[in-house]
């Protein structure tokens, strides 16, 4: 399967209409805007995260869409922190967002902005609306505001303060700003329409009092703007042309436009909505991910079972695999849920080409080759990657005592068992044919050792006389083995739609993590560095853990198994 972009950018010329048939609907809009000369043919997008958590794979979709459009159409891309709520925002999140966005390959150059940079301008615009008779300071409390707003089927009631004189509202707003009133006593509201069918238009809040320090502005402000009063205005200030967000914001669009229409802005941005990414077996809401972290269901935001970008990176995902995944899912107008198997396919497909094959025994069982001299050892040449000749070969030591996979042995084996069983012959990968002669057990009947003989004439795993050996097993020389801890992961949630019920926590998979200590690796892995990726033959793709690996401790995460369930799902869907 190809991992090339599926949306080639058509060549454009000034006199012909662009061919946009291969583009997703957002790119079509952008291409048409350029052709028409909207925004003087300029393209400028942004990614506007709220720094209240780590980015997840859904954000990756948004970043790659916004950055991709800027790149493909010769435009610019901003990173803007939507930091208008000091309650939940932290510098740690800002730093992680920058790290993850950069790692994905999205380059905002010097354009790192913060909504908080615009607090002065936003405040002036709020004063402007008051003077224009389009905003007022309201003394209803939270609960009253909610009740007086009405419902979708019944109109709202007018605030008693709706006709407050502009001078009075201006003074009150100033006092709110200076921290003279407790939280919740006043709000600033836009004066729009309390009977509007769109609830967002029923005199929405502009500012609320929050006497809290802000991670950037410190104690300068005691009021903070609401999302709707900050977002479009920030877009206008930054001269964003296409403000791309997820579908749930379509109800905010009339308000977005109302503020832009009623403020003296120099530039008019437009908002477009696309379907957010939903993934099976996954929750993609920062609030829920925070809950998993705080309640210690996972070890942190970067626990390799999390759908965050930092967790996927730690687990062994590459930025290019996430790009491939996002290209494959495309950009749609309607919500849907993507199978997690597609994400796994993307990394497996890439690592198949890139990762060197090595031998690692996860659950070791000792093998002794009784006819191989005690003090002898030899180096056997092994191909690093059959998919990539340039990866070359390496030397793997072989000796009398080996580790093999405990599950590759069965005392009572069916006829078609091609691994270790009494009397049967198997091939040790790259090495020799060996035949199991004796099974050694301890007092409790536990198998502790397999005693085998080898055929010296089968060196390199080649049959010396045409006799066939079906099973090829991986192994590690005991004398040379490197010890490691290996972590195997399963879905964090047992059900495909963990969000469906009232309590997503109840859907956690109790078996999502299996830790294997005392795994035995071939010695070439002694020098593996954090982030290095390998295929452990027959076991999957693995990545050196970047957090828990230390000079005396090697920890691997299984990125993904070798079993491709996506291709099957896809084939079934095509039938
Ligand atoms: P969450 O719902 O996970 O808490 P959010 O929308 O509150 O996310 P923001 O920091 O406000 O998080 O999001 C930044 C940008 O990422 C927004 O433009 C938002 O539309 C987009 N985004 C968030 N979640 C997804 C998703 N699942 N798929 C695509 N884009 C997303
Ligand atoms: Mg949000």
C-alpha cells in the first residue's frame, strides 16, 4: 500500500480555474478563494490549542491540516495559544504543545502567539461595543443567566441591566478589571437578541470576573474574555484567512461573524468546520485524558497507552506514520469514527521498511545443545532488513546455551506443531537445525531446560541434504544475552466506543499493560538508544523507552504487533 499523500496539489495558473476535484472540501475552498483573489490571494492558517492538556492524535489531524494547507498554497501558519482561562492552564502544557507540534513537522517559524497578548486590544474592543450600545455589564449570577436564557423552544428574558447606560457599564467594567468585585458578581455581555433561535446569540458573555493569576499576564487582569470573544478577534489581529476548526463550532460561527461585523477590525477572517477525529477504543477529550492522569489509571500524559502525541512518540510512532494516517483518513464534513487498526497499520507499514530485524526472547526458556562444545562460540551473519539491502548485515554470536521462547515449546504437540516438541527438529534462525532430545523439569514439574543436538552441516539454517524443517525460531545466546524489561500494550479501553455510556472509566481494559522482566536480547541491542526502533522477529515492532531507560536499565515498548488487522477490515469493507 502506498503511503504517499492522496491529495496532490493541482498546478495553478492565473488564467484558468483551478482543478480542485482531487482536493478535500477545505482545500477546495482555499483553492477557489485564491483563484477569486479573496484575501488578495493570501492563505494564512493557525492552530489554536488551549494550553490545558497535552495534544492528542485529534490535534495532530488539525495541525497537519492547517500546516499542510499553508505549505501547499504558499501561505503561513501560526501557532496560537488560546490562553483565556487561567484556571486550567499551565506553562508545562505550553511547552509540551510546542514540542509535539514541532515534532509533527509543523513549523510556525517565529509566529508563536498567545490570545493573552491581545488582552489590551480585546478590552478596548469591549469598551467600543459598550459605547456602540452593543454590550452591557450584567449583574445576574451564573444560575440566573442560564435560566433567563430560555430554551431552544422558548425565548429568553431580557436582563434587567440590558439598558444600563454606557458610561455606567464602562465604569463597572473598569472596576471588574481592577479586581474590585468578587467572582461571579458581574459579567460583560453582548447585546444581541434574547429570542434568537441560536442560543449562542442570546446576549452571550464577553468577560467574566476571575481573580486568578495568569501564566503570562500575572496579576494584571481580574477579568478574562470568553472563547467567543477571543478567538475570532485573535484571527482578525493575526490576519488569518481560513480559521479552521471542528464541527461542534458551527453553532459558534454566527457569533464569530457578529463580533467581526460589529468591531472595527481591519481584516475579516472566515471560519470553516471539519469533522473531528474519533478513534475506536480511545477517548479524545483533554478533560477525560486529564482524568486518566489525575486518577492514575495511566502513569502520565505520555503513558504509551494514551492517545497523546507524546505517548505515541514514546511508544515508537513516527511523525511520518501520523502524517500517513491523517492523509488516509482525509478531511470530511460529517463525523465518523476511525478504526484504531488504521493507525496501527500506518506505523507497521513504515517500520516494515525501516526497522532492523533482531532477535529478542520475551519469555525465556533455556536450550542446551549437548553436542556443541562448552567453550566454543561462533559469529553468524544475519541480514538486518530483508526489505532494505542497504541496512546490511551483522554478526550474531551462537554458543552451547541459548534462550528460546517458552511458548515455542510444547510437550504434547499436535501433528502440525512446527516448533520445539520431543523428538522434533526445528531451524534456529540464521544458525542451525536442532532436534529436541530431552526435557528437563524441576521438582514441581516446571520445564527448566530443553536438551537438543544440532546438525553442524546445517550452518546458516540451510538444509544439508534436502530434508525439510518447517519451523524457524528466534533465539539468543545465553552467554551473550542482554537483559531488558519489555512492556506489551493492549487497547486502553476494552470497548470500541468507551465514550458511549455514562462512565468511560468503567470501560478501561484491565489488561492493557503487561510488563515482562528478564527478557533476553541479542547483544547488538546493548548499544540501543532511547527512541531506537526494531522489529523483534515474530514479536512485533519495539522502541527503546525514553523515560525509564537508564545506563543500567534497558526498557522497550512494543509499538505494534506484526498482525495486520486493518488490511482485513478494509478488504471486508470493499466486498
Ligand atoms: P478536547 O475536546 O480534546 O478537549 P479541544 O477542542 O478543547 O480538545 P483545543 O486545544 O481547543 O482542544 O483544540 C485546538 C484545536 O484542535 C481546535 O481547533 C480543535 O477544533 C482541534 N481539535 C480538537 N480535537 C480534535 C479532534 N479530535 N480532531 C480534530 N481536531 C481536533
Ligand atoms: Mg476547546
